[in-house]
C-alpha cells in the first residue's frame, strides 16, 4: 500500500503554534464563561429570581418570519412578542391588542422552547413527553422552583466546562470509532494501525470499548489493561486493572461476549509504522473501537460519545444499509456538541450505483449534521477498509489513503477544528443560552420596572396627599366634635332655661295644656293636676333638648362622613355604620346599680335601669317623683311670696315682681292693714299681745271705727280671689314653687339645666367620637396600606433597576467572551 506524503515540519509547527494560540484563547473564554455562570447563580439566589423564558412562533405575524412570542414557564398566560436578532438576543417589539386572541393563546400553552441548547429544562410527565404536557407541568411550578431547576442546570454546565477545560489543555487527542453492527469498525481501526489487532469476524465481536494507545504511555510495553468495573482507571495503579497479552485480545473480547458484559479495555501498541495515525510523532492519539449501535449498548455508546474527553468521532456506516434509526439518533445527539463528524461509508465497492448511494448518503448527512455536510469533501469518505488492509494499488486502496490523509489532517493539522471546535461549539451554545436568558430577564426587569413606577405614580401621590391632609383631618374631626358638643350643650341649656322660666310663670311648654278649673270644691285636685302638668312639661322640655341634640349630632356625623370622602383615597371601603339618632339617650340595662348621680329603677328580675337624669330624677322622672308631686296649701296661697312682693327686700335673690296684681294683692293689702293701728306697724309680738288684748281692742272706739272698713276689704278681696283669681293664680304659684324646688342647687354647675346640658353634650360627644374613631382607623389603615404599597413599589423599582443593569452587563460580557471564544476562519487551516 502506498502512503501519503508527510507534511513539511514547518507547516506542522505553524499549525501547532496556531493551535496553542487558539487553545489559550479558548481557555480564557471558558474561565470567563464559568465566572458569568457563577455570577448568575449568586444573583439568582440573592438578588433576583431568574425567569426561564420560552419562545414560539407568533401566528399573528406571518409576514415577519423572525417575530417570536416570549413567555415564561411560571406564568404561561403572559406572552410578550419579541424579535430574535442574529446573536439570539431578545428585544421588545409590540404587544397585541386582541384580547380574545390572547385568551385563546392561554388555552394552549406554548411548547418548551428549543432555542435553548445547553440550559434547556427537559421535563417529562410520566410516560408521555409531549411538549404540551411538559409546559402544563412547568406552568404549575412557582418562580422559585423554576429558578432552582435552572440553578441545577447551570451548576451542571459549570461542572461540564471544567472538564472541557481539562480536555482543551490535554495535549492528546481521542478518536472514537463507532457505527452500526458489521459496518467494519474494527477493520477500519486495523487499517489505520497497520496491524491486525482488533478481532474481525462476520459476526459482531466487539462488545467492549477498546481504546488503543501508544505503548510509550505504558513504558513501551505492549499489553491489554482490563479496567475493573466501578474503578477509575489509573495506569500507574495496577489495582485498577487486570493485565492481558495483545495476542489474547480476541479471547478477552470473546470472554466478555459470553458473559454479556461490557468493559473498557486499554490496548497499548508499539508504533511499528511511523506513518500510522497512532505513531505520528506530533500528538499522542488514542483510537477507541466502540460496540455496534444496534446492540443493547446504544445508550452507553451515545453517552460515551457525548463525554468531554472525546475529540473526534469517526462514524462508520455501511454503504449497503446507509443510516439506520439508531445511527441517526446517535449522530443527532453527538452533533449537538460536535459540529464536525468524520464519516466513513464502508463497503462502498459492493454498491453498483455508486452515484445514487453517494447522493442519498450526503442528503441524510445534511439533515443530521449540517456543518459536516458543508465540509463533506474532507469529512465524508466512501471506502472499502477490507481492500485497504489487503494492500494493492486498486482504486479502493487509493480511496482509503485519501480518507486516512484527510483524517490525519483533521486530527493533526486541523486540531483546532477537531479538538477545539467541539468545545467552541458547546461554549458558543452555552453563551447563546446565557445571552437569551439575560435578554429575557432584562425584558422582565424592564416590565417590572415600568410596573413598579406605574404603581409609584399611582400610590405615592395618594400617600403624600394623605400625609399632608392628616393634620387637617384631625383638626376637622376635633372641630366637628367640639362644635357639635358645644352646640348641643348650649341648645339644651337654652331650651331648658326657657322652659323653666315658662313653667315658673305657670305656663306649660311643648304644647301641653293646663287642666280645666273644676270649681272651688275640687281646687285641691286642680292644684295637683296643675303640678303634674307642669312637671311633665319640664320632662317634655328635656326630650325637646335631646331631640335638638340628635339633630345636631346627625349633622356632625354627616360632616365626619364628608371628611372621610374628602380624605380617604379611592378604593378604601367606607364605613358601613348607620347612625340611629333614636338610639341616643336610651336606657341602659346593667347588672348592678352604678350610682354616680343617675336615677336607678329596679325591676322584678333584679336588674336595674339606669335612667339618664341623675339622682334627682332629672330628664325623665320629675313627674314621677313623689317629693315633686306633693301638693300643699302653699300651692293655693303663697303668703310668704306675697309678703315679700309687697314688703320684702327688693334686692333679695328670691324677690320677684308680680307683674299681674289683682284681688290677691288686695287681700294682701287688707291683711297688712290689720297690722296698722294708730300709724304704727304691728309686729309679730304685737299680734300676740293684740290677741291677748282682743277684748280691749273691740272696746276701743277708734278700733271700732277702723274695723268695719278693714273687714269689708278683707271680705271683698277674699270673695274676688276665690271667684276670679284662684284658677289663674294656682298655676303661677305652683310654677314658682316647682322652679324654686328645681333651682335649690347653690353651685351653678349643679343646676338642673346645666347638668342636663352636660349630660346631653356627653352623649353627643360619645357618638361623634365613635364616628371620628372609625374614620381615623380607616384613614390610618388606608395610609399604612398605601405606605406598604409605596415601599413595595420602591423596593421593586430598585430591584428591577438593578436587575436591568445587571443583565445588560451580562449581555455585554457574553459578547466579549463570544468574540474571544470564536476561533475564526483560521481554525480551518
């Protein structure tokens, strides 16, 4: 077999220098990416619950192919149209106005987005993995739960890029050779090694992962190391493996085939051919011969291919079978991380219509690995490995040499593409996910910032108005209370004072009428009925004063309600209390007597009724008091009053001028005349002595001269009094006596009308104070609620503003790292 001409050393050195430069840049990009991811985790934990976005096509914008709808997993009903730029960044476009369409959208949750490559949350519900089911599950999770899942995914990514960093810094390259059963994988490995090492048979015989390495890594000794299960392999620690001979490799493989188990075998070979891929003199390379995909090991192989230590995947496919379902699944999975795959279409010489085979295979590759298809001239080769191993100068051997040269170039001189490009692909995908995550959360932060500022614009003026109006409200409530109490007290005193004066003159108030005079023989009953009527008149005046207080209190309650309308913000529930004026001054049942100057009436049940009015029965009860109902002779004729009127001290406190003197005055004058004899007044002692000397008086001629006129005057006055004045004088006399009885208090504050004024004012104050307290509590509660809203909005504004700036910074950092991580066109050298 002829071999391709080796590349010049200078060219290899140049490639190695470029590779080292790209490797250093990629390592720096990995470190920067790791820092960004760790910062996101900290920010997610301490400052902001990172939201997980979903993207879907917007059916309402068919004329804009790049228009997408952005929603979030924890809130599937909130869809925000966005645009995806060339760097997968998210910018706000517009919000649809069709509410019905939005409502319809919420009934069908969007599928989980495929725009995420590395940070995608893959959720499944039981046996089904439908997108709608997964979205339904995600939509039921809280933001904190989504953030926790995302944090775990980021943590896994951090661990993965740590391994990628070790892989990039590793100077060796690992080449995985895999494919379907009987595709010729082992034959290809033997051809590349220039030795018949791997067992070859028509039946599938490779059931273990055989990694072939240069014997220089095992002190130049050829051997097979059978790695023990569950133990990390270490060539320097013979306890981690069992040593076997190269010649026994086929038996070893057969032994594990019979056991039905899969193991990793480390096969160390001495390089006998300096032109072989293994002994290239530049880079340490290991070839890994994997079991066929059609076996039960498909999941193991797929997992192995995705491991970070694999640099190049050489996929062997039979030209007879093309790509099976298992092969397509493997290539699709591997291409997520490795943009370029080296594909060998084996047994090509068995195909008659080779052009058709080539066309069909390339079409399949185009759908499985687009970048491999774009570079198919270097990465896709149609060969026959068996013919190549057999030697000769046939065209199949030349095709194999061309494939080997391309693979050597891909592994050695194009190491940036074979070894670094997969890392770059993963890193760029990860950075794209971070950028999408940052852009979406920046949108959320902008939305929450606008929402917080809108809340502040609405709540803060209300709070400021309430704070500035708090003192005014207090002044208004105090003014209403004091004004109402003052008016009620003053009005009560005036009503009661006027009533007392009117009763003192013998006239009832409140529309009551004096009883009709029954005649001389029932004059005593007349005086009693007059007294009762006048007392009831005073009781009625108290009720009139209370009614005035009710009117004043109602007006005060209405003013308090108006103050509430003026000072309470919209949305605050107004008081539902209904003021019932008739409930004022009602009797209060107590379990025991409270005393304290209030009238107490005991019931048969032992309870007491505290009657407003005090111990003297003030307010209600004057007409029922026994001491006030007692009728005396003085109610008929008040001698003392008449004497003081005509002969008393006009400056006396108890002196009153009778503005209507009549027959009663005449009688009084007549009686006074009886005390005058000889121009001198007769005192009390004189009257006593006069009674002793009565006989002498009538024996005196002068006395007999005056006796007739005096007796006549007295007789005439008494007759006139009885006939004319008694019906009208009794009410005045009784009224004066009632007034005098009510005004017995020497202290002005204990006067009848004053005490009632204080009692009525106290009741008015109680009602107004209760209404004021209710308004104050509502105002206080409303102000606390607005203060809480303002504080929450301010905190939300600060948090959203910080998140907006922070995620914008993350986007800028991602752009810088992306430029650093992108190897550029020179990586294809």
